C-alpha cells in the first residue's frame, strides 16, 4: 500500500515510482491511496502497469477520515476509481464538426458499511450508504422498522456535472522552477536565499491543462442533464484528443480521453 501526497494529486511520475519499487520488491499488486488523482491518469497508467505485470488499485481517501465518529463506526472506506465512457458523433455533412456523447459510467464504489449503518440507526433516523456501486438510503421509523430505498437506478443518476475539452493536448502544463545562479548556500530547486541571483526555467510536467469548452450540470431546480454536447467545429484537419471530465454525486472526479480524426 502506498499513500500519495496530501497537497498534490497523484500523477504519472508518482505511479512510475510505485511501479519501479514493485518490480524491485517482486510485488505484483499495490494499492495507491490519494485524496486526488491527476486527470487522465486512469485507465492509461493502470494498463501500463499491467503490461509490466503489476496490478495497481488506485483508491480515493474519503473525507470521513477526518470524522472521528465515522472512524469509530467503521464507515471509512477507500473508494475505487470509477470509469466513464464517451463517444464522438461526427456530423454527416461537415467533416470538421462533431459532438461528444456521454455513453456510460461504471461506479465500483463499495461502502461495505450497510450492517454497521443499520445497527447504529436510531428510531426516526436515516442514512445514505454506498453498497456495491449503488447509493441506498436506510431509514428506521418510530416503530423500529428498517427500510431501504435505492437512490441510483441508472448510470446517469451518478452524473452531477460533466465537461468537454475538444483539444486537450493543445495546452501543455508548464511550471517555472527557480535555478541557482551560484550563490553559496542556495541549493538547486530550493527557494532562493535573500540577495541571491535567480533565473527561472520553464519545464513541462508531462500533463496538460483541461479547458472547459462545454458543460452540463444539474441544479436543484433543474435535474435534467444533457448527454450530448453542442456541435464543435475544428479549423484544421488532423488527429485530436478530446478530454471528457465528470464529477459524480459523491464529488469524485473522473476523466477519459477520446481520440478523434478530423477531415
């Protein structure tokens, strides 16, 4: 088991280090726990690791880890990352125009706390738990009778918000790193000391910046969700990568990449 950084999302470099360490230790499986994962990391990183004989299981660290009551009741569960599927829909009369349709969402979340929730319920209380990829509302009435109500019946019930970047790899993520100019005591990569000469070097992180070019989301007043984007027209032929980002009703962020050919 490996725990990612608290203040940064787990990215490709972190996963590569985990793979290297697993190979050194002849380990065939590793759980990666993190508060956030870099967009687009899954499932590509998992497939890469599997090709090297290592089964990686990335899991989200839930906010309940900071709730002592949830910890004491055994309700802290590390959710598996889910997957979304999207498909390009090309315009029949315009080879430069397409739309993107959200076609499926697979939730592998397993709360595993149904029995605990039922045992801890008092009369007149209710609680929502996640069991086998579905949200279930457990209630106990004043007569002590316990009932279960399934809140998610279709994969679309999980979608709270989704957005699309039609040319995801056009914007590289560039960071600036301070470089030491020879002042004693100022080590490379460290914050410069007072009075030192510093120049900044631009480096590509290996990732890309998601730019929201279309979105659809639910509100309290309007629960409808569009599953197909408005048509998007490209100016040049070629191969592009469309990024589809989704946030589910538990607040977890998932993204998938869809290659398309224009022209």
